[in-house]
C-alpha cells in the first residue's frame, strides 16, 4: 500500500544531476487551504472578515477576496454582507476535504492534460505510460487528498501549537 511517505518519495525524486524536482500546487490552493483552516478554527456560526484572515495568515486581502469568491461559488463557504458580515464554512470542517478545495480553486487533480491523453492506436507507448503510471499516480494523490479534511489539519495544527507552547528555549 502506498503511504503518504512513499507517495512523497515518488513525487519528489532527485534527478541524475542532483536537483530535486517537486510536484507543484498553485498559490491559490496553498493560500485557500491556509485561509480555510483558519476559518475552521472559528466557531461554526462565527462570521469572519477577509481582512482578519488576511492579516492573521499574511495573505494579501485582495487576493483572498478572489479566492473566497471562487470558494463561495463552489459552495465551500458562505458569506453575509454588511457591517457585521463575513465568511464561514458551509459545512463542518470534517466534511470538507483538501481535494474539494484544490478542485474548486485549480480544477481537477491530474498530472495529465487533455492533450496528453492518447489512444492505444495513436501512440501505444504513451498510452501504456499514461495508463500504468500517470493515471495511477493521479488516483493515489486524489485518494490521499480526499481523505484529508480541514478538521484533520486543524487538529494537527492545534496539537503542534500546544506541544510547542511547552517547549523552553535557553
């Protein structure tokens, strides 16, 4: 079975000249997840302004507005306008997966683009590689990200913060 560590080791190989390659996720996804974990830390009915999240997470508020507009259209967050308005999650944090967020902000999770997809008759070797390597990698990454929720990240963050507060540095 592929564990997160094994997936990581496969996704971040060292090439023959010693450089490390990385699987890349967009800034939209990284900032979106960060902002939503922040929102998940608030009470279920609490409305939070973009400005507050932007300040806490050091994300430009104009950029966060664009992300939240997309996330609202995707049904991940809801908004209330007005002087006491703001944003909240549309569902509980344990029901919102990282995969949902990435799909909303960046589209489908796939190594292959539509132009990469070929039939066996068009290019047998590319078809074989796509089917036996890239499509399987896509499936493992998708399965992994589908199983990580905002609640999972929030709990890990809370655990890290609480254990860090007991550390003493001399």
